[in-house]
C-alpha cells in the first residue's frame, strides 16, 4: 500500500512539474494533472491539500535539492578555492541534468521564496554561509556576505537562465571554469587595481 502511495505521489509530482513549466501554475487545472498522471481527481487531494500545496511542495522539494547538493559539494571540499569550484560545478550539473526542475524553480520562485526557511534547505543561505565562513577564516577580504553572495550567484544564475533558453552552446558545466574564475575574482580580488 505504501509503495503505491509513493508511486502515485511521484506521478503527480512529475506530471505537475511538466505542466506547471509548460503552462504555468495558474493555467494548469487539477483535472489536467490527474488525467496525465492516470489517477482520479480526488486522488490528488489525498496527497496534497490543494493545487497550490502541490505547487509549493514541488518547489520546496527541488529548491531543497539544490541546497542539499551545494552543501554536499561544500562538505567534500578541503579549502575555499575547492569549495568555490565544487559548488559552481555542482550547480551547473543540476541545471544540465534536471533542467525542468531548475526551470520550475526559476519560474515559480517569486510565488514561493517567501515561504522558504532561512536554513540549510535554502541555496542562498548555503552560499551566504560559505562566503561568511571564508571571510571569518580570512580566506577572502572582509565584505558584506549578502552582497558578495548575490554577486556570486548572479555569475552563475544568468548563464543558467541563458542555458535553459538555448542561448549558450554546450552544457552549462562546460562553461564552469569561466564562472569559477569570475566568482573567484569577485570574492578575492575586489578592490584591487
């Protein structure tokens, strides 16, 4: 019984992800989701309180996966340079291998970011903590970790958006070295002439 519930929930998640990215959350009906998942419409309400609840849980899941992957990359690094490299590469891999999930997070972030906790389940908090630790340890010059986080994320996020809309040649990971160098320069060389 539990296995069937998990399979049904996963089917609803996968179908909703595709439909929400293709049509938008508001333009997608619960009837479309359940029909595509091959279940009765009432089944959706056994797993989620509403379509909004499904959309939120989908966002929370994928956004949390990004944070978990970045934390894992951070923990496997031995120094700050390696942390920069591993987190940038991991982010690029996530975009390359789960573009639909990343696109969903990008498209729905304005609806859901206000609900995301300021903890390790939030990719922005993970990047902020990496930079804050580097400043504290003297690995990078002092600065505002929030501004530096925004700058570092921007270096990777905008190309990721370009990649999703086929405005970059090759995989995002194939460009990771450029992003790593740009992030490194911003974090370590800012203010130098």
